[in-house]
């Protein structure tokens, strides 16, 4: 058997190297015919199915790889398995897989940083801390493990502990760009400006055009901003944004066409017999451009005992993908709309509700706070006609500046690294929001950020009535909400509600003047 497996394995690698994926696929399938309990062939077949845009087959192979890894204790490639599961928003399976492992296994220890990060990314915060503690006793100190522990602690609201672990990560690796940036955005130094020189020292260690340099530019921006060095901070920010922008493939004209297509959509209701949603939790989608108060509203509503927030997840896109057998990438990036034309929208909605059932439990409402669902509103209204959609809107200049000064992970929000890109995206966002306000006013409600931070009771009352909720005391007391949060606002939302973000752009009014003129043109 070993000889036969080796023969097909070598053939698969040879075919892949030659770009002959059908032949490679046949070789991997032959391996599974001989021995079904193998991880790597399942992973490769999952990837091949994704290339062919066969979502169901790709997901099935990934799940089989996960179950095989658990059953056979095949830990060598477990980090690749958990990464593959993330492509299908299989957060529960990621947690199950990693918790099923022997955390003292040598291969698990080698991949500890990746596995800990995957536990954190999938919302398994306490399990991530337990894992980090266990493996930390078995391996040499690692800046990657310390950085991930800091991220987890930050999500849990243990802010000072997070600072200590970011600092420890920098002791272990003084030039780690990601940690410098994370710490700068997490908590201001004491005294302000104390970290500036060590960020500059780290910059001297990395090539001028590297991705590390981009992270350090954002760190330097934040540190200099904290001491009021506006010219220095702006120079660091624009340099960092330029480095990020040159690595991203973003075309504002293509994005404008996508916006135009989305504004042509209509909230076509489900036909036939509608599902009976009586007794099931009502989904509340909180959407909007990033850094406009979506996390704050999530925390306010999450103070209620009849509401649970499931966080910033990709379950809706995954449900559409499963119902259509197509890798749905989200409304603004989707190019194969014909794949969705024959989709059973009712089934997509049912899949979505089932995916979240265990997290929601017996709550009357649940919050899905993925800002990208703004571009999926048309699909949401067809799949979940009882859903409530709350869209945040903030002062245009504050919105764009808050986007500009954030380095988003994983290439998200690629428009946000130039003034022209920001203005074009904001124009598209406002146009699409106006479309939904006109065509789906009963399902889409706009919330002004400025009203939220002023703790306007009338605004809160409108939100509650729109969602079908009764009044409840203490909803603005966001510091009482102890649930984890892993967004860019994870440190900020642990503070009492304040108005510090209002007109924040005006400190940079001079260099932002070109953007202000673009915003004025949009408004007129």
C-alpha cells in the first residue's frame, strides 16, 4: 500500500507542477481510494474544487480533512486544515478541531502561533488563552505567541494585560512591525511619544518599500498624533498608505460599476409560502462603512438580555455560497451574478439561521455586525425578509479620515489608502444607501453616529421601535458589556461613550483640504 500511495503522491506533485490539475486530482483521488483517512489529498481536492467554483465539494473535502486529522491524530498539517476551514466560515469546526488535539504534540507545538491565532479569529477567546498557556510552558518564548495573547486579551477587555504582552513581544523581537502598530493603536504610551524612537529604530531595520515599513509608518503616525506633531504624523500616514496602496489591486472605476449594479437591485420578496418565523430570533444586521460606529451600536444593543451579538462573521456570505454552490465573495466584489439567479433564497436564509442557532440560543434577537453585509442588503431582504438592517452614517469627512488612518487587515477596504479612492467609495456608498432608503424603508433604518455618541434617547427609541424591542434601562452604559470584541475598535469601545471622535478630521484640515473639496462636490 505504501508503494502505491507513494506512486500516486509523486504523480500528483508532478501534475500540479505542470499545471495539469485534472491529472493531479485523479492522483489524489486514487490515494483516497487506497486509504481514505488522509489529510493532504483532501486539502488539495478542496482547493481544486474551489478553483472550479464548486463550493459544496470544496467544503466537504475541507470538513473531511478536519475530521480525518482528529481521528488519526495527523497533526503535521493541522494548521493548513484550520486555515482551509476559515474559507468556509467554519468557526465551530476550527474550535472543535484544535480542542481535539494533544496540545503537547510536537507538531502542534511547531504550529502553536498559527493555531492560537485561528482560535482567536474564530471567537474562541478563552480556549485561545488556555492553549497559549499550555503550549507556552512547552516552547521557548515567542514574540508571535505573545502578540497573539495580547490580541486575545484586548478582545476580552483586559487592556493593561494586553499592553504588557505587546511589550513582551517587542522585548523578544524589537523590530516586529505588526506589534509596534498593534500597540500604538491599542493604547497611548505614557508619557505620550515615549515609543517614537523605538518605532524609528525598527524602521531602520526593514527595507524602505517593505510591508513591515507600512505597518511601522502607521505606528509612527499614531505615536506622533498622540503628541500633536501633525506634520510628522501626516507624513508617516501618507507614506504608509502609499506603501499599502501599491500592493493592492483597486480600480475605482470598476468599483463604481459594481455600485451601479447594486443600485439596480430591488428587494424582491420571497415567492410562494413564506417560512413561519414565529418563535425564531430576529436577525439584526448592523452595517455601514468601517469606523463609523457599528461596533458602538452593537455594544449598546448587546446590553439587552434578549439580544446576543454573534460578532463580525461571514455566515451570510457562506450561506449564499452553500445555497448557490458558488464561492460568493460579497456584493461589491461579486462578478458572477448569474450563479445566484436560480438560487433558492429561502434555503439560503434557512442555512444562515441554522448556522447561528447554537450561538443565538433562546434570545429574541441576534446581531450580525459585518460591515460588508451593506453590499448584500438586496440578498438579505430576499433570504431573510424579517431581518432588520441598521446602517450607520457618520460625517463624511470624519468617515473618510477614520478610514484613511486605519491599516485594515488582509487587504480589506482597498479604497481607503488614497483621497481619490475614499471620495469615490463614499459617493458609491451614499448612492446605494439612498437607493435602499427609497426602496426598502421598512427594512433599512439609518442611524447617525453623532446621535449615538451624544446618547440621544430619541434616536435609541427609534432604533428599538424599528427592531421591535421594548425600552430597557442602561443601554448606553457600554462599559457594562463584557462580551468579547475583536474589531479595530476593540480597545476604544471599552471606554464610556464620548464625543472625542467628532470633527476629528479638523486637526488635519490643511492636508485634507483636497478631500474636503471632493466631499463638497459629492454633497452638491
